C-alpha cells in the first residue's frame, strides 16, 4: 500500500480532503481486508465530525460501485425511485407498475424493515409464494420482460455498502449525512440508472427530523447524481404521521390493493402519483409535469397498472388469487382497539414510537436477523387534524397476542389530542 | 452488559459525559474482549473531537489502573519523575540516584524510544549486561533495597494502557490530550506514588509544539493527580533543541557519566537539579526549594549519587567497569562531521527532524519492533545562539555507515544560521 491507513485517518481527522487515489486505495484495501475494521471505524467517526468534500463524496460513492457488479440494463429510460424510509410508506408498489406501463424500465431494488421503519421487500414477501431475484441476471431478465421487478441489491452489487453499513451500525457512525448519501447512491448507481426520483422523508417518523437535515441530505445526493450524470427529481415529503392508514406487512398489501382501486387515503394516492409523474420526467418520456400526471393517472385508473402489478407478482412466483379477497391481508389472531380517552382534535402522532411499538409486537425487526410476523400491523384511523370523540378508536391493532398494559398505554400515548383543530401538515414540503 | 457499546459511543459523540459505571463497564468489557477493537477506535476518535469531563478523565484513568497490578511500595516518600519525551533527554539517569540518596523511593519506570524521541530503557540497555526487572516483585525488591531502580511498566501493570495505545497508534487517535494524560497517569498511578514530578516538554522536538498545548496537558494531569491525592510539581521546559550535546543510546550514557563529574552542558545540569529538588519537595522531605537544591547539589557533587547509580546498575546486572573508560560509549564505526556552510549564529534547530534522521540511521525506531544500534548517535556541537565559523562542525555523527547524500543534506538542513545573534531559549518556561 502507498499510504498507511492511519495517515489517511489523520488527514480526514484534520478536516483536509483525501485525493481520488487515496480514497480508492483505502476502500479497496478495506474490502480486501488490508485495512482493519478498527481503522475504518475510526475513519468513519472522523467523517462524522469533518464531512466529505464534494470530490471525496463522489469518489467514495464511485469506488463503492466500481468494486461490485452493476446491472446491464442500458436503456435511457432505466430509472428508479428511492425513499429514505418511514412508517406506512407503500408507494413503491404503485409507482413501479405505473412507470412500467408508461414506458420506463424500473429495477425497483428495495430494502428490509429495520428499527421503526418498514421495508418493501418484507411487505412483498407477505404475498404468498413471492420470490425475490437474487442475481443481477434475474433482475435484468424480469425488467427486460415486464418493464419492472421488485428486487433487492444482490450480494455482488455494492458489497462495500453492506460491509460499511454493518460496521456503522455497531460503532455509532450511522448518522453522517455523507455516509447516508453515499450508501443510498452506491446502491442506485449499481443499478446503472439514467434517472432517479428521490422521496426524502422528514418528520418524527423519518430519519431526518428537520427540513434542514433533509435539505443537507438532498444536497449531497444532488452532488453525487450530478457527477454521475443521473437526472434527479423528487420531493421532501412529510413523515410526521404514517403514510396511508395501514402499517405492517400484510395490512400494507391490503392498502396497496385498495389504492389500485383508488380507494386509499388521498395523501397516499397524491404522493404516489406525484412521484410516478416525476419518473416519466427523469426518464425523458415527458417534458411537462401536467402531461406526465395525466399519463400516470390514466395508467392507474384504467387498471393497466394493476394488471402489470399482477403480471410481475406472478412472474416472481406470487399467488395473485389472494388479491381477489383483499380481506385475506387483514386476518390476524386478535384485533385490538386503542380508544380515544377524550374528545378533541389529533394534534400530533409520535410516529417513530408507533413504529417501534409495532416492531416490538412483531411487525418489524430490531436486528436484521429477527423474523417478522406478516399478519401483525395496524389501521391508524385518526390522523393529524381529525376530530375524535371520547371512546372512538384511534387505532386498530392486528396482533398475534393481546398487548401488555405497558404497550397499550405506549400506543395510546402516541396520539396527542387537543381542543383546537390543527391543520394536517403539508404533504410535500419541497419539490426538486 | 447493561449498555450496548454503540450507545456509549453515541453519548460521547454527542459531547455528553458518560457516568462512572458506564466508563468502568465499557473499559472492563474492552479488556475482556466484549467490546470490539472497532468499537473502541470509534469511541477514541469521538474522544479526540469531544474530550472528557474532569470526572470522566478521572474514572477512565482509575479503571485503567484498577484493572491491573500496582506496586506495593507504600512509603510516603515513594515518588517518580516523568517526562513527556524529547531528543537528548537523559535527566532520569541523574535524578533517580540523587533522589534516592536524599531519602526518596523511586521506581523510575520509563519507556522505549519511538519515532523521533529517545527512550530511557533503550539507553539503559546500552550498558553491557543490564537487565530490566520484569515483575512487580522485582521492581519492589530493587527499590526497597537500593532506594530506586530503572524499570518499565510490567505486563501486569495498566494492561489497558498497552491495549489502548496499540490501537491508538494505528487508528489516528494518539493526539488527544485526554488520552495522553490518562495514558501517562495510569502508569504512574500503577506505581502507587505519593508524589510526581512532571517535565512537560514544549517545542519543535516535543509532542506539544506550543506552550498552550503543554498547559492543556498539564491541566489534565493536575486533575488526575488531584483526584488521586498525588502531590504534583514540575516544569514546562524547552525542547526547541536537544537537551545536552549528545543523542543516541551509548552517546547519551557517555554524557550521563560526564554529568556525574559535573562536566556536562549547563542546561542539562540545571534541569536535572531543578527536577531532583522538586522530587524532595513532593516527597515531603523538604519544604523549601532552596534547601532542597542544596541537598541535591551535595548528593551530586559529593559523588554519592554516582555511587548509588553504580550500585543499582550493578544490581541490575550492568558491567560498571565500562564506566572507567567513558570513551567506550563513543566508539562507533564511522565518525562523520556536518560542517557549517557559513559563518553566523545558530537561530533554529529542527529537533524533531534531527530525531527522525538519527532514528532512520539506527539510533531509534519507527515501529516498536525495530532494533536500535546502540553505537549510533551524535554530538550536537552548536546550540541556539552559538556563533559558528564557516567549515566548523555543527554536529558529529557516530554512525554504522556513511550517510547518504540525502541524509547528509537533511542533517545540514536541521540547522538554521543567521547573521544576528539570537538568545538561547529559556530552559524553564513555567514552574508548577
């Protein structure tokens, strides 16, 4: 090696920037085991405090991509959507088939549930029989044949991201905007995209608690997208309450089926259609936002998107006959209601806490190796600004067992009720 | 474990203080392998950026001591001197026997040469036959019988310090004042001292480059000493040029022998006597600085200190017949002179660089596993403020081989010569 790892750590610790070569050599040596985990963790902590320059961030991300395999779909309309994660977000299930119907190639590669947030891949597996393609070839074949697929980043794609994330998770170095941005973008660049639609969530149920944090992350993502000539559009959207009414694996599939019938919560529909419209723009299929909107609405309302959805689920082994009776996705051992202790208006929902409680009840995972109970989840009946009468249900839990008194009072405590009606938070905080 | 390591890392990362219990549990778990090296290195980097509170620093240091063995010398006059390291510092060889002759118990536990700095243990081993006691009992026996010994911290004393230092060395986390102070003091507290004399070096050849850095370190050391009821005195002293005229293992022993005859450089003599006087004060043997000075001067001038030195060297297996012919310690294969390119006055000596060049020539080590050539070293003839005539030697190297042209010009470049006489830097910058 040309540089000692500790020399590179000292450069970063002092706030100076590493060169192109230094970053590449350092990351490659880490992947091959020449740089030790304890050296990388000290480096990552220095990055937390000092940050990356635009050039460092670009090079760091590019090396994460170049050391792994990339998808070989090279059409100009190969695009994807990515959300930074929240509670009740099931837009991917709607957006991918809509965009595919409109002419995009969408390798919708998603992640797993962790902590208080849900994961698209887990929700997908709540559909009986579904298989997730585990190779680059498998993903390419599905996308080429059907226009999209539901997959995950394979072992061979961005392997550094997996190694770095596992280390960050146990060394208190998750919350670096640079490392978050490079982690997201390394997986997206490995998809060989021409365009990307980002949904940066902000609020209590998101990782970014303030619009300022969300804008910082956006800025970093824009840097990486620009230097890789990826067309980028998207929104900073509200996550101060769950998106839609349902959370949990099967309950969210139920809500997806309702959304294909245009019977879901208006906020969920609105965000899905806005993000889908932006997909057509970054794919270069439409130049104009309102024309794109007309196209995606027609794809949904005509039933073509639902047809495409069923086609791909079936191609991935899923039993689409279960869709004929959506109530199948709401069957759990116990239904349990949390009733409002008073009359008034919902003023606040502790969304992160709600996510953690349902994760503890079996709808999510604390550690990546935990198993999830697909039936567990909830219908959140009341949202911010809604009026509520004493004794009315705030939330219906779909549970494997009756929750303890402690969990019940934690759930009740997630809803703040005031005397004055507050307006619902703006769904879209910023468009880019 | 009560706390996940990453939770404690996050507390430190946010700048908050860990509790007594959290620090103790974290360090004990690290020593036993339950906290991983990659978690500790991330924590240490967070400490570099956030620092420790006074309580954290005390608890961190005390846990480093309590997890190891301590010396069992419990007299009220059991004291030690510690220097933060520099080039040409051989005061320990004079101070320990002087203090012992005056009634102190001195377990003079020193370190090894590393980087540009020398190490007392290596210089000691340049005396043929010398053995370093490798157990607590061995050290205790020597100190009880002779009043002092030359030893090192054994494997059983402050084992966490060794583990932490090795990790800091390869993760860019050496330069934290808190970690430096706790490392020094953990070894001193393991000696079970009642008093400590500190020589904090400042200048180009020291680790602390500015008086401000030296004062920061002093403040941390004072905190730890106070909470452990250790009497502390000392100086911040100049290391902008080598101390004395000689550097290298055997050449420095030569200078020690000269000093016992009061024939060494006045700055070396002055600093040694001042530090030795302070030993009597922290031991409680004298209340008054001038009375202490009289006593230590008499110990040196009367030859009693030299006699004591010979007694201990012999007890540690050293061949003191070599002292009869001090020139033995200046015999090397090649003597090589660096001549002054011009007439004028020495205005600056790049002491750190000088240390590194001689380390590369064999007088020191880059890595802790390197071996040192005891004959290699130098006589620095000219010091800051001295006049020099063109062609006069600035430095005589005692070498195993003729240095390359590059090293020769690097050595010549260590001396800056100007037209105007500058005064020698103050030897003692601050007394405490």
